[in-house]
C-alpha cells in the first residue's frame, strides 16, 4: 500500500494542477487576511453571525483565525481538484487495471487512494491555516 501512496504523491507532485491548487489556497488565505473580510460559499448562519460580530472590529490574530475558519468552506471546492488528480487519473487512463492485475487487492487499492486523499486534504488545510 505504501508503494501505491508513493506513486500517487509522485503523480501529484509532478502535475501542474497540484501547484495551481496550492497557489489558490495561499491566495485565498492571503485575501481573507489582507482584505479583512470574510468569504463564504453556501448558506450558513454561522458565517453570517461571525461577519456581523467582527465586521467593524480591529483585526487581531484571534479574529483573523476565526475569519479564516469561517471562510474555509471554499476549500472544499479546491480539494475536489486533489481528488481528480489522485483518483481521476487512474480511471481516465484505465491504469487501475494494471495495478489490480499486478497482485494488489481492490481493498488495498481503495485504501491507498483514501489515505492519499486524506493526506492531501490535511496538507492543504495546514497550508491554509498556516499562511
């Protein structure tokens, strides 16, 4: 399974889409902090309440973190790109058949894709909150 995860990350790190998503994550975090405004996609009363409560307040690190967390709904749409790069490539090129005929069980294949996806989402979230 580690070989499959390593192959997924090799494919991920050698794609332009991965770096475009990372730049978008850093840009989103920077725009939230520099503009001192909250952004959100979807219907959420919590985000509206945070926007009203901290709309005119002076931004401190605590308010900036709350703003970043309330704006994190946009990350879900960026993380779809990670899923497409990791899983979509295997199925679009039909290379999963080669992996399965090489002796890897289906459950190992699926679990390696799951862990690869989980690690990229954790990496993206840490990058978003850290920048």
